[in-house]
C-alpha cells in the first residue's frame, strides 16, 4: 500500500510577539490558517528509512541531507513505533517540494507533519498523546500547528494550540522574492516592546469581515525581516495593489507575503497578473482550508 499526505502552506494571519522566556524563546500569539497550496509526502513500506526529494523547489533542500525535517521526524517516529518490534519498521518516502525553503510558510514543518501522518498509516502505529507532543516539540515550534493542519490559535512558543472554528472562506495569493530567510535570524533582529494578544470572537462570516478584524492586528516580525531582506517591502506593496486584494501581510518570519481575496477565482486572476509583472518571484494562488487534508491510500 502506498500512502500520501498533503503538506499545506502555513499562513500566520496575524502574529504578535507577546513576551520572551528566560531561555530566550519568544512567546507568540497567532491565528494560523492553511492554504490548499503546498508540498506532498508519499511513502511505501521498505527495509530501513529513506527519502527522495523532487519537485520545482527540491534544489533548496540539497545541502540538508539527512538533516531534512522529514527524515528527522521519521527517525523519531520509528524509535517509538519500533519498540519491541523486530525488524524495526521502514519506509521509502518521497517529498514533492513545491514551497520555497526558509520562507515563513512552514514548509519544512508541514512536510514533517505530513510524513508523520503517512508513517502512522503505513505502520498502523499511533503515538500516545504525551509522546506526540514531546516528539513535536523536538522537531520545532511550528510542528504542533502543522500536525493539526487546520485553523488554530497558537500560543506559547508554538506548543499551545486551540481550534479556530468557523474561519470563513477566502482566496489567497502567496509571493516570495526568492530570498531565503532563516527564522532565528529574524527573531535576533527583532527590536522594540512586546505586543498584547490579538484573539477575537466571534469569527467573522466572510473574507471581508475577517480582513477588517485582521487589519487591527499585525505581524510583529515584519520590521525585523525588512532589515534583512528589504525586497519584502516591494512584495507587500505589489500584493496590496492587486485588484480585489483585501489585505496584504508577511507570513511568519518571511520572506513570503500573502494577500487575501473574497474567493479563489479573484486570487487566481490576481496571481496571473502578478506573475506577468514579477516573473522572477515565486507566486502561488488558492484558498484557505477549513479542515485538515485527508491521508490517501492506494495499491502499489
């Protein structure tokens, strides 16, 4: 049996930095959504663990080797699934990489979360709740949200998640100026006071209402990211000027930015215009997703 799972792009609709722990990790408050734009992880049973990478953005992962988050996640999961089993479970994994690397939309974390969903189905092994949380935190702060793969409120350093029910439909355009931007560098560059939390209720009924609420919130990492990659400024300006754009903002630690639209059709039309105007940028369009993507099985 072959198993595959979609790894959706993670979008921080707003991101407030509300404090800092004694160990240096920043405390966040964010509304995270996922788009129907992303990578895909597939796997089949095998002896041992292996990963093959393909897709338009595969070149960005070339130097990582076995330090790829997908392989790190697979090895940790195999330790739990293999306890008391001889031989240990194995899988041949394939990552179709379509999201740019180090771009603020959780590509690596979403890939790792998709790999865990694939392996859970392949090996018929589920982690205990406590073990799942511990494994997620070993891999990175974005992993808990990416394991949910549906709209969530995020707190702490990323480990506290709560469902954000009722997120309205909206179209989205993503754009990246082809500049990788490591998250740690952005947090180091951040200056200024902390922000208060931004959670709201009830959830607005449509994209226009959602963007009106989001306009009173922000991404607290934008200024720091701009000092490292000034090209983010023109990306935000261009997105804001697209016909039908309701809101333009940077996602996560950048450099990917997004614009929200009333629906998918408006986003697709705007993305086509953006590609003609800025052919060197990475651009993608689709819609926000209200539910986690399914895990698919097919005969080999």
